[in-house]
C-alpha cells in the first residue's frame, strides 16, 4: 500500500524529513510514534497531501501509494479518494450522526443508504443515527468519525493522534473496534501518535521517529524490549540506561563492567565493546533478602524514592548505579518499601539489552 525509499523533504520552516525506508502492507496497522516535533504529522501530510502546493517535491527518494508514484503524474484525485483521514478532533458537521457518516458520499454525488448503515454498524453507532452530532460524547464522536472514514470503503486510512483526548477505557474499546474493522475490510492504516499505549494496543508494526528520521521499526514488542539506540530507549521507557564495557562473553552471556559492578546480559556483543546496559523497570524484582530466584543479577540496594506510577509504583534504587523498578501496591505495603530501606534488586540476564555506543 505504501512504499517509501530515501525520501527527503525540506520545508520553509527549516524542518527536514529524511526517511530511509518504510513499507505498509494491505491489512496492516502501522504506527509511527515519537515525541512532539518529531515529524510524525509531517510524514502523514506527505502521504495525504502529496498533491498540495504546500507539500514540497522531494529532494531525493520516492513515495509510492497503492503502486502509484505519489509525486508523479496521473489521476491524483482518484488516489486521494481511495484514502480517508481521521484527526485528533472528530470535526463533525451540524446535523445527525447519519448525515455526518453520509457526507463523503454526498461530496462524491452518491446516495447509498446501505453503505451508511453498514458503516454505522461497523463502529456500533447505529442506534445514534438520528441524534444531533453536537450532542455526542467524545467516544461517540470518535466512533462517528471512524464510521464516516470507512463509508467510502477506503483502501488506506490515515490517523493523526485520533484518540489522544479520550480516557483510557474508551480509547482501548474504540481501538479494539478499529483493529477489527481494518482486519475485516482488508484496508491498511497508518497511525501517528506520541501515546505509546495506544500504539501497542493497535499496531501490527511500528516505527520510532525522532528529529524527522525513523530510528527503528519492527514489531512493537521487539522495539520496546530491544531498542536500537539510546534515543529510542529513552522514548519507549527504558528507564535504566547505564554506560559500560563488555569485559567477557561466554555462549552469548556477557559480563558488563559498569559503575564498578559486573552486570550480566544475554547479547552478541564482543569483549571490549562499549555499550549502554538497558533494563525496563517491570523486569526488576525487589525483595528483603538476597534470594535472587535464579536471576544472574542480584545487588544489595537502598531505596531512594517510592512514587505512584499509573496502577503501580516506581521504586528508584541505588545499587552503585541508578536502577528503576516497577512494583505493585501490594508489594510496597507488604514489604514496607520506603526511602532509606535496604533491599535486594534482581533481574534476569535475558531481560537486559545492550546497545553499542
């Protein structure tokens, strides 16, 4: 559906978009995540707005959409009509829910009540068809916007921070429905967002964009567990990142000298490599005794702080190096975890990840 190679776009603002490669397949949901100002919306605009005067012609590279050169000749209106866009705000018009869903058809000179009913049913808003769109809740408005996007049977759906202003329960519910509809219809979808949880729920694959460049792409679990660079690790929530050096390796088990400690990690790095030792907080266990439960890494530690962190608590530890752990409220209460308490922190070597620096 989308094939991008070596694309370089320069804008009057001074921002530059440089993407080496990106492929989106039919029936796939592809998410681009990154901080504010990373270029996510700019990339989406290049796909959607390739026909516009404000979208510059590329300095290099190519962008193919549904097998057509996006910056070449041909019927660009036909190509655009095969796509739909959903924004962070639903932007519903005055009138009923059914009127809003039918709008793209009316703009094409088509009257297809069956298509409108089918789109309403896809996103479970059929019971709202006669409601004034201005009286809808946020969740209902987003469902209506999605039904409107699908009423024309698009082959490619583009979503720009579509659920950022929804509470978590509603966002997860709508995301499940969107994923189901994309799979049922065989469309492809590209989602750009800075909300990692939404991307993990929805996407088959994702890319991390920072500074106008895609630094890593692949399956979500791989990127979150095995970031390719320090920048990616920082963004996806790898809170323990310690510089060190591989002292030895045996059967892919590396001993890393860092902050005066020896840390064990499973990696193909070679002795002498300078690395960042990376560890996610949910992979760290905290106990009052030294029993590591078979974990190769076990360190006496002192608690620096205990803070609420979503449904869990984040415990900052001093092990000779700073270490972050995510623990349950039950564990905090049961062990009496508090600043100054001496504890033991442990984690498996397979949970650690080394990035060459």
